[in-house]
C-alpha cells in the first residue's frame, strides 16, 4: 500500500505553493510552470478538478519535494 493518497489536483497545487513553489508562468491550458530556489522548474499539467492517483502524486512528489504531511 502506498503512503501517498489520491488527491485533487487543486489540493496538490495549493500544497506546492505552501512549501515554496511559485508560478513562474502559465503555459497553454492547464499547464503552469512552477519554480523554487535550488530546484529545477516543474510543469504542473493537471486540471484543477482532476483526481490524481497515488502513483501520479508519488511521481510529482519525487520531482518537487512534496511530503505526505504537506497535503
């Protein structure tokens, strides 16, 4: 069993902003380029209403430093 829950993209995006990510620019559609000091830019490409499965949240967390308690 994964320690990562499924979560709405809106909730994950808000958690990323709380841990220090900022919107560098909005690309086309639902794509947003996020930046954080000492991390490479990350393209957040999910619609706000979409539910992300645990595997997607885990992959996103590995790239952004998100922790389960941040959600």
